């Protein structure tokens, strides 16, 4: 049921986004072979594949892991207690899982387009910070409500419905990339600081995510009895993804070919 719901909503989000683009004469669809002139079925198939595989499976196991690791909501707890526990889960989720998970989305989409590893690495480095900022514009508040009030077995369904909106943004990122995209976080930063450029924070943020995964790994190791084998597996998968992604984002493994590709862009 969770997989079917995720598949349906992400597919619908992409089709909705393409329809809105056609109505607002935004970036037009390049594939006109379908019966509906504005619809690109290949673009939709990528979002559908994400909704059928990585999205529901990862979130299902991660949410269950958070329950065992951070703690379940006590029966009869006050709203203050619920928000306190939920805030801990949001902090852990947003500093570890979310940025790495969205980075994997970029890799997934680009490889499914048939792009080379060098092109995929270049896109990950360029678009990751934009998609992470978009995530922070939506998910901290959404998950505070989710972890505080939604039963664990309904949380993926809740996420899927929020994703109906956020998924339209993912559809744009999958189709057009993040260049020139401004998120609510950018607008807030501009209003507070008077500067329009948040890119100076990208490297620092990637390092914060890396340190967060190190601390999370230590915490999981200390609580291995409570989190069980599934929790250990979640931690290992997440830490491995972070270990692979973050050095690429920071440019530690840049080759002459990728540098040349970036200069051409």
C-alpha cells in the first residue's frame, strides 16, 4: 500500500507540474510524441520509478529506525512532550537523512537519463545545495507535525501527500536542474543579510552534514541493542551514502574531465 501510494502521488505530482508548466508557458516539454502534447512520459517515468523504489522503501525503514533510536511517543503524553520528542527526530532527520537522500535523488535521476558518471557528479555538485535548501523550506515544519501527531504506520502516507506539493519541485529539478532556482530559504537569507548569494555556505553545510553523520554513527553504535539489526543497517546505508556523496559535493575527487565539464557549463 505504501509503495502504491508513493508511486501514484509522485507520478501525479510530475504530471501536475508538467501541466502547470504548459499553462504558464514555462520550460516547454521536449518530448511531443505522446497523445497529450504537453506531457513528457519519459520524465514522468523517472519520477514514477523513484516513487516505486527508493522513496517509499527508504522512508519506511528510516521512520521505523527513528522510533527505536530516538524513542516512541509515550501514550497520554502532553503536546509539549510530543513536540520535544518530535523536535529531536526532526533535528536528526534534517541533518543526516534528508540532505543525503535528496542527493541520491539527483544521482538516481541523472543515471536514469543515461548520463555519464562524470556528468552525474557535476550535476550533484551543482544542484545538491539547491535541493537541500528547498527541503529545508518544507520538511522541518512538516515533520514536526508528522513525528508529533501522526502514528508511525501512517507517516509515509502523510509524507506522500506533502510530497504532492514538494514533488512538483523535484520534478523541476529532475527535468531542468537547479540553476537559477530560488527557494524560500534564499529569500529569507536575502531579507536578513541583504545578500543574494548563499553559495558561500554550501561547503560549510556539507561539512556539518558529514559531522552529523559521524555523531549519529557513534550514537547508533552506543545504542545498538535498542535499534537492532534494522537500525544498524539503516545507519550503515546512510553513512555509506554520505561518505560517497559529500566528498563529491565538496570537490575532493574532482578529475580533470569533471573540471573541464564544469568549465564548459
